[in-house]
C-alpha cells in the first residue's frame, strides 16, 4: 500500500519551504505520495521543484514583534495581527488535513502540528528550534512549552543539527543530520559557475549590502542572493558547493553550507539566529561575526570546510518505516 504523507512548512522564510520540500522529495523518491502546504516567501520555489502547494493564512510573529519599533508596539502587533492569523492558519491547515486524509504529516509548523492533533493525523515534527536560543524570558518559556507539546504529540521529533549534543537541546529528540534541498532530477545546472563568496540575507536581515560592498571593494568575487543581478535557482546546494565561502544569517543556509562542505560565516539578525550562532561558535566549518568588518576578518582566515551528510534520507526512511 502506498503511503500518503502530508508535508507542511512554516510561512516565515524561504528556508522553511526548501527544507520541507527536501523532505517531501525524499518521501516521494521512496514511493510515497505527498501533499504540500505552507505559503509565504517560499512560494516561488514550488513550481521549479515540481510541487503544487496549498497556501494557508500566513503568520509572521518575528516580523510583527521584532520589527514593530519596540516591545510594546511589538506586543500590540502580535495581539492584533499574529494571534488572529494564527487561528485562521490552524483552521486552514486542519481543513486541508481533513480533505487530504493522509497517513501522517511531517512539519516544522507549530500550527500544522496542532492541526494534526486536532484531526487525529499521526505527527512527525522537524525543527531545530530550542528554548535555550532565546534571551527573552517570555519567548524562552513559550518555546519550552512548544517543544514539550511537540515532543508529546509527535511520533518522532526530528532535530537537525550541525553541532554535537548540547545541554540546551530539547530532551528526547531524534537527532538527524542537517537538511538540504537537492535540485530536481534532470534540472539544468543553474547559478554562476564561479560564485566566489555567496552572501545570503535572511527574510529579516538588512540584505547584507554593507557586507557585499566591503567584499567587492576588497577585490573578491561575490554572488549576492536576492541582489539586483541575482537570478533565482530551484536549489542553492550546487551553487554552495562551487562557492569559496558563504555569508548568511539563517539556519537553513547553515544546514545547506554544512551539506555542501563549504566554510560559512554567520552574521545573525534575529533572536533565534543569535541563539544558533552561539551553538556554532566552536563548530568546525563555521565562524560567527557581528557585522561586515567581522565577516571580512573571518573570511581572511576562513574556517575549515564542514563535512555533514544530508539528513533527508534518514527522515524519509524513518517515517516510512513507521508507517509500514
């Protein structure tokens, strides 16, 4: 009997979409039928990777809280925007799961996890998020509660990391290697042949224009993802494999750099990214910088190349083994 697996991604950054499409493709390659849902910045990557997806109501707590101009305004924005949207997204995903009636759902989306519980759908969680990343007591307590709820509700809580076991990791998780999206089978090689240093801003960064300018002023070849000369590619992994180094903010790019085997300098922007950066400090293959000058200094003496397997196979095989 062919397994039918629903895959849902969180709608904040494109990295959520690419990592969950990687899992969806891994499941599909092993004979499962897959339905995808998510929305947000990752939407343009569906078609080039051979997917169609449902787009539930979008929720964006990070932008609403951290980019509102202060904690009071941020809290007001959360109350008036994020919370109502959360209810709508939960409803939308629950309705999608009822219509699809899958054998299981794999997700990094807390609303999809809740909808799975509501609809009685076997749940698999995939997230690196941990309460210990956050300095804010409110966010830390909320994240700890979320981690606990996901561990209790899920058949497996997949935890993809590039760092060794850490006291701040959620307990009782299934550690897996980092997850990276491979290009579709038969796709033409895309992106620059000699990308040099690839600079990848996150959804919440300032686009890293100062980093790009400083690198170019220093005579380096730079590929600025999302910049005026950038042409989107279905998957970044081949570009990263050809790169000399990567400068980024978000963890999805960190995971792809790890799989690509390319040294990576992380310039964090958000609370979660700064928490990840603290984990990466002593990890081979990565350096952490606070600004453009720090990134340049790190690239002058780059870290050794990281070496990690792609965790997609482990995740897909464990899910399908369980369903069998």
